[in-house]
C-alpha cells in the first residue's frame, strides 16, 4: 500500500490537510486491511476508500470553517494484492506504470487537463498555461468530491506515485530512463535513481514539494 498527499501550496495549512489524510489511511492500514485481505475485492476496497475520502473532505472543511482557514490536499493511493491493484485518486498527483514504456494511469483533476481532454487546448499550450496547477477538486476544499477508482491487473515492472513537483520540470523520457525496471533491480538502486531525478528537478528550479514512491512488482 502506498499513498501520496500533496498539500495545496495556495491554501493555508495544506500540510495539515495532507498529514490528516495520511494518518487516517495509516490507521486504516493497521486496523482494516487485515480483514480486507481475508477475501480481497479491489473494487469494494476502492469504493470504501472513496467514501473515506468524502468523510475526510467534510471533516477537514468543517475544521477550516471553524477557524476561518482553507485546507486542501491531493490524494493518490494504491493497494496491490492478489495479482491486482486499486488506485483511488483526487487532484494532480499521479500514478504511473513503467515497464517497456511509461504509462500514466491517473488523470489530473485540473482545469488545464479538462481543456486538453475536450480539445480546447493543445499539449504545448497546456505546458505553458499559468492555470496548469488549478485543481478542480481536492480533499478538504471541494463541496463535492468524486474520487476516481481504478482497478487493474498488476503488471511486472515499476509502479510510481508522485506529486506534481517531480514531473513539472522533467520529461516523460527522463522519468522512464530513471525508473526503467532494468535500472532498478533492488531498493538501493530505486532510492538512488529517485534521488537523481529529484536533484534534476531542483536544478531546473522546481519550487514545489517533491514526493515519489516506487513499487517494484516482479521480485524473484
């Protein structure tokens, strides 16, 4: 199980919102996961996570309203079990699968991504648009929250979860080169390659938070 939460930089106390969600899912991992794994149904688990996020959204909103502050966080969580995975997703953190190529699994909940999908904007325009980080929904700051629930069969290779800070200033080719399964045979190599890509993003003056989780799915 892996979870990425990126507190929204434009809102007060974004770090509190992200930490609140992380702690809640840590408790779920300790208390609920053992029962779920007795007969795992990834779609059911995903729907439970979705409801959990909706509850957290209301709870964080109420906390902020009582103190006259705004809180918000993205959420991309993944559970792998029994040859399948479930991903539940809100915001613009991402999940990728890396095997023979790089495949983005999640879709960004941003205004720019919406315009790109509708054909109202080109990919080149999207990269330069100042609204590219404007979220359509996030946990804690959305009146209506509709998380994506994605279920699939686990493929051999690398699964990568990251905040937008990792991929804003690096290319998909550079991500694939860093996290190609052939170059990430053990946890030491994975850690070293993640560090190199993070340093590259920083060298290109990335100012946003950078978080990355790598999961290798074909251990011998």
